[in-house]
């Protein structure tokens, strides 16, 4: 689903086309993230950003559960935590979250945060010590996007 649309660029150097894509190339997303990361490093002097990914795979390599996010500047953000329907109810989500928290502590993070839609798992995260920071109503319509965070205390 790709749509190429051109807009005028009144503040730039002429009529520069802006391309809107529904399926960008992964390397283009990486270039965008790298550009923002470079800006953040220049602004803060902190250059410790790392991806955080944990996968559970079947023998054939198929992922059936996993977690993905990143850490930077003492903060860990979880972008995705997913467990296949066939593997739910076995504690895998809790194990993935515990492993992410342990790794975040090892990386020197003092807080971990994430978002979960109201129809997903905010209660699961609250059960694991996360606190609701804000709830954005009607996002998506009829539901809410819940932002949660947890302070990570050093292991005793």
C-alpha cells in the first residue's frame, strides 16, 4: 500500500516532493531512527542506545513469543511484547517481561515504560508493578491507549 504524493516545500529549496509510503523499506526506517538518535546524542552527550530483543522460537525458527524495544540514557522502552495464542497462559509474557527488566537493570536503566491498548494487557503490566501514567481515550475509537511505567530498583 504505497501512495506517492507531492507537496510544495515553501521553506526549502524549491518544489521538493514529499513521498508518503504505507510500506517503507526497513533500511529507510533505520536511517530515520539513526538520524534522530544522532540528534539526541548531540543534544545530550549520551551515546549508550541499544536495541533490546528477546525471542522464543520453534525448532523451525518461527517466533511464537517475543519482546522488542530499546534502552537509552537510563530508560528502557518496550515497543512490542507478543505471545502467540497457542502459547498464552503459560507464563511466557511474565518471563519475557522479567528478562527485559533484568537486562534493563544491567544496562543501568532506572525506569522502563511502554504503551498498551485497553483491549490488550494494561492489567497484566500493573500486576507486574507498572503504574498508569496517562490514558488516551478513544485511541482507537471505543478504546484507550494506556501509557505505563515502572521504576527499576537495583537488585538486592
